[in-house]
């Protein structure tokens, strides 16, 4: 399960880096390219949100099924 979580976190970081790349690219003279650039950035951020929600739901389901157990500080 830990490899699954690490893989998802790496994919989330990669998607965030891709969105940052599209955001920081130098705008071109052509207006079509700029709108495509914004579309690519929005798509990368949407993909990141989808990955984050999927990871959260998978962790929640794994906890409910007993595959993972919380190991926090016990309450008094």
C-alpha cells in the first residue's frame, strides 16, 4: 500500500510541475498558442485534483477494509 501512495504522490507532484511549466512558458505572438497553453495548464491542474481525490478515497477505503491502521498518538 505504501508503494501505491508514493506513486500517487509522485504523480501529483509531476502534474503540479507540468502545470507550472505551462504557466511559466513565455507567451507567443499568436493568440491561439496562448489559449492552448492555458488549456494545458488547466488540464494538468484538473488531473492533479483528480489524483488527489482518488488517493484520498483509496486511503479511506483501505482504512475501512482494514488494510491500513491509524498509528497516531493515543488520546487520553
